[in-house]
C-alpha cells in the first residue's frame, strides 16, 4: 500500500514509527556543503574532456556546489558563478520535453530505458541491441530524443528545447559560442550514430538536423545554481521551486528519476547507486545534477573527469553530502 493510500487515522501512527524525518535546515545544508568543498577541493585526479577541444581549456581547478531545496532555498559554496556547458545533463530535460509532448510511453517504446554497460558514445551498444538507442542518456538516445520533438525545422526544435531549459532553470540561458563551435566542428562520431539510427528507423527527423540541435543543447551555458534549480524542479514533483511554475506532470517525475538512476552515470551508474544512492545525471563539462526526491537537488561542478566521463570532485562531493544527510533513496 502506498503511503498516499494510508487511511487518515493511520497517519499519526506512521509518523510515530519514524517515517517522517525532519528536513535538514539551511544552516545544516550550508555546513555539509562547505565540508564537502573543503574535503575535495585539492583532490587532483582525472582530467578535463579534450575530445571537444574547447573543454580542455576550461580551468581544471574550478569547483562549485549548490543545493536548492523544495522551499526554494539556495545554498552555494565555491565557484558557483562559473558558467560551463551543460553537456549531457541536458539530456534529462529534453527527455522531459518529449514526455510532455508525446507521453512518457513514447520514450519507452521508441528509445527504451535500458543501461548499455558501454561508453556514452558507443556504437557497439546500438549494433548489439534491437536497433533502438537503448536509453535517452547515451548519445544515441539523446540524439533520438531530439529527433522526437514535434517540429517543422531545426529552429523550432531548438526553440522548444531552450524554452524548456529556461522554464526548469527559472532564468534565461544562452549557448556558449566557443563550446558550440568546437563541438560542431568535431562531432563526427555523433553524426555517425545519428545515421545508424536513421538507417534502422530509430531516428525520427533528418540525422544531421538532430545532431546539430543536440550539439547546441549540449553547449548551453549554466552556472551551478541554475543547474540546481533545474534538478530542484524534479525534486519538487515537476514544479520549479523558485518560480513555482509547473514544468512536468507530477506522474512523470518517477519515470524521469528511474532513467537517471539506471543510466545517469553511464557504465558507472551501478557504483554511483551504491555510493550516493541518488538519481543523477553527469555532463562532460563537469556538472552533475542529483535529485533527492521530495526534498532538494544537489549539484556539483568541476571539470576533471573519471574514465566514464563523470566529474570526480562533483561526484565525491555529492556522495559525501548524500551520506552525511542519509538521503540515499535506498535508505528508509
Ligand atoms: N556533447 C557531448 C557529446 O556528445 C556530451 C557527452 C557527455 O556529456 N557525456 O559527446
């Protein structure tokens, strides 16, 4: 029986056996975020993505943490004003756009939601499966997601994406031109992936249009607070906790969080679930957005990445905060 279905007279019993735990205060969150920042700021592991040349130029020492609660409180530590490319964190929000437009099932049937156990830009994973892109968070699935947007041309497709991201962020966002140029000049592998999908009927617009718009969405600039408001909208049942605007129907949020849990760290997703226990999504720009359902979003940003393409300082910081707060979704 779901808690929502518990008869009213039982609610106080449920509370008295300890299911209702007080949310941490803003001061507690500030302290734990500061401790995480202090603990990992000198950690010198991993390296910036360099297969997109402009990402190699971003200062590696940048490190920011932001938490946005469902009350709209914002906690910030470190380089939270630095603007960086959203990269694959964007894939979550384009999926939300398509779910909004065509229903959640459209993603399940046309793309699927299964982990690949392969790198985010794997071609083998598409070939070994049934031709579908496997899940919306590998590049194949994200490009397929872009192709599912109902649009007559690239411009309309792009406009719907940026409108969606701005609603989730509650602020204006723009493309970082240097990142976009650098990625557009070098995205041959993604163009190849799009053509493979198109060839088997699993990409739903012109493959070069889908790749171009996908590349643009990855180049959107965010700061750590903006990304935390985007995640906070998912933590808050689809309603932006700052603007109070609904961005996604509440019943779709668990499905979004399920895809984040299974695929958010690519072939590092199992280890992440083990350590942090939170639905999350990473980007090769160094951002990670994690969701504590019903409570808050926790975002970390730092460019150096591990072998899967996930920011090392950001994942360590979020793991630490999750463990300190005891907010893994697998804990009762
Ligand atoms: N734009 C990047 C790419 O297509 C995104 C990859 C990522 O963030 N993991 O390779």
